[in-house]
C-alpha cells in the first residue's frame, strides 16, 4: 500500500501535514486520524511508514528538535530512561524547559521520537553500507557489526526502563521489527544471484523465523540483568542463521568476518 494512497483513502491532507511545524500539533493531528482506525486495522508497518517516510521528527523541521533528540538519546542510552529528566535534557541542550516542551509535549513522546530518530539513523547507515559493499552478504555483515557497536554503547537500564515504564512502546518496537521480515527476505534474495546464499531455501520464511527469534531476544534485553549474555545470544542466533543460508563461497566470507571481529 503506497503511503499517498493511505492519505487519500483516509482523507488526510498531505499539504496540511507538511505545513505543521510544532510537534504537539503533529501529535494531535495523527492522534485524531488514528482514533478512526485501530492500530490493528492500519497495521504497525503503516504507522511506522508514516513516521519514517513523512517523518514526525523531520516534520518538526528544526535543528533544535534534532539536537534535542540527539542529546536525549545519548543520555538515555547511557543512564536509562527513568534517570534522565526533562530538566536534564533542557540543560544539556542549553534551552529552557518551556522551549523543550514547545518541541516535545511529554517524556513518553520524547522516548518514542528518540526510538524513531535512532531507527532512521540506522536506516541511513544501512543504506550507505549497502551502497559501499561488494555483495549483499558483505553489506549484511557490516550492518550487523554496526548494530553490535550500538548495542554495546546502550545501557541495559534503557531496555529495562522501556519494558517497565512504556511496555506499549516496547511492543511497538517488537512489532515493527517483526513486520520488516518480508523486506529482509527480499534483501537476502539478492545474495542468491551473487552466489552467497543457497537457492534451495525459502529466504522469506527464513527471514521471518529469524525476525521472530530476534524479537524474543530483544524482549530479554528488557528483563535480563546480564546484558553481555544477551549479546552473546544475539551473536549466536545471527551466526547460525547466516551459516544455514550460505553457500561455500558465503561461508568463507562469514568465517573471515567472524575471525576479524572476534565473534
């Protein structure tokens, strides 16, 4: 379903959306729209597509908002969500608390915007890595290496706080992750013609299984006190997944990657 078809079917004015400048107004506008359709009816992927393609945080259209999200993300990744107050964020950004609330209506919204902001950043990094990589497998391995670094920089407290304070946002993250399985499968299929992945495996089904498994591991991040153990689970799941798909040529690439990165 194309994003503009969604706007047309729901009588949403694209022009009106892009003219909105304040995040609270955007928030209220989308809330009114989504009260007429349940999340289940719309599908999480549509909501996520709206957020990313039209860009809630980009539609705020200000360098200040980007700065707020960048600073807030760093603080919450390091100290967790509950330990970082709106006052802390305002001080870090050298703005008044009033100015902060003019950009972000409340902390829950801030957390959600930060999650989307981080996802968009990772998506941009992935696009760059794909364009620079000689094959689909190489791109996937480099994307995973970046993900491991990000996970290492994020405190387990963040995941625990998200699980405890905003379980609905945590669920949204898991749902969005799961619903990207088809896109992931399509990406993997390119590796067949490159000789990296086997042609006798249903890559879409394999991608879906891996996504479900990843969601389960992600849930552990919110309850486990042993972040290093969870990271090892992620490494193990990823390696088993890739090796099961790879041809002999692909296995050589994977083994070299694992050796170079001490995984």
